[in-house]
C-alpha cells in the first residue's frame, strides 16, 4: 500500500512565520509573501527576479531529491466574499450556525450555493490584476494545473482571476472541479452544490471527473463534517493531485475551512485567509509503502 507523508518547507514565504497575522496580511503588497533571500547553489550575484530564482530552487529540489520525494508549490486561494459571508455578519455566528445557515435565504439575501457579492467580484479582479502584474514584472510561474471546489463562489473566483491571463496553450485555464476540495460539508445550505448541468452552464471551461454526479449526493441536511473527516478528505485530495498531476506549480481555489484543513495536513501553522486572499505553500511529499 502506497502512503504519502506531507510537510511544509518553511523559510521561503512570510506566511510560514508565526508572527505574521493572516487577518491583516496583504499578499498583493508582499510579492505573494515570497521572502527575498538567496538559495543554495546560487552565485554571489544571482540573475533573475526572486520568483525566477525560486522557480529554479524548486526545480533544484526536485532534481536532487530521491524518486520517493517530490516538491510542489500550492497556490491556495480563498473565494471572494459570498452572500453567506454577508449573512453571517448580519446575524452573528451563533445565530447563523444554529438557524440561518440551514435556510436558503432570508427573503432579501439568498445564500444556497452562495454566489459572490459585488465585493467578492472585486476581490477576484484584484487577484487577477495582481497575477498579471506579477507575470509581467516578477516573471512568476503560472500554475500548470487548476483545481476548484464545485461551489459557485469558488469557480467564479477562479474564472475571474485566471481566465484573462496570458498563459501558454498547454496551461490554459480549464479548472478541474474536485468534490474533495469543497467546504466543510453538511447542514449549511451555502455548502450544497448546484446540479452538474447548472455548473456546466455557468462555467463552460470547467472539467469534471467521471465520478461527478448530476445531483449533490454528498451534502446532508442534518450532519456536518468533523475536522477529522475534513482532514481525511483533504488528505485524499492531496494524494490524488500528487499522484496524477506532475506539475510543480498548482492552484487550488477553495474555502476557509477546506484550506485550514489542507494546512493541518501539511503541518503548516494556522493561517486564516480573508475572502479573496491567496497564499503559496512549498510542499514536500515523501512516498512510502506499508504492508497490510
């Protein structure tokens, strides 16, 4: 039986540091948090931008590692503000969790499979503009693979962010919709996805796995996932991506709860992402084998 062990490689991004506050951290003012530093094997006067040099560093790590070890950079993006976020602020977290979250809306706001608000749309455009600036000025490597939660707020955020970027044809924005990447599931109607046909209509560039069903068969109205269940699910997501996607730079567009779970699985410090924010993580995966 193949097993994979994940760890965060620290020392490359500011978000790794315990004294950095995720609630106030501005990724657009900090080069995505990439630390300005030298890398092993560089000369006294290294050439290229910090991102070009970091890309070479990731390549070096992969070339010099045994076959059982692989490094990937995950760009973890939280969706922009959705109507469910507005509703939770309006009613307070306790009333939201115990009552309002179980409804589709309140007569004014609708939050079933919550869509982006105008603020959320602006946050996604900010991310897209920043990516374009980083590509032009910092020569940041574009993601070679795109994955998104099936919930509308994530697919809309990813589409606004990435579809207009100048990317080579082999890295065209065609996000793979992953059930495993969705938010903590159950009870809250904002986390129940739309039918596959509706997702296809709204997001024609999306790609679906063969197991993706027309109706949401995973959401339950009376049972919400525990942290342990979410961590097990997101571990399976990482296992799937690390086994089947050989890209070194990958984008996940997901949710606060799901991203918090990914960070736990990676052994990363807690780092809350505000709506619309993005954080990169350098991940080391070691493949082993256990015998049953």
